[in-house]
């Protein structure tokens, strides 16, 4: 959650864990 959209995703910084884990 430290980085909102580490991969620069369009999703909010809430599911950062999913985005970072997926990408």
C-alpha cells in the first residue's frame, strides 16, 4: 500500500497488494 499503483495500474491504491502481486 506504500506505493499507489506500483505498476501504474488504473485501479485505486486500495488493491495495491493484488496489483503488485499480479504484475
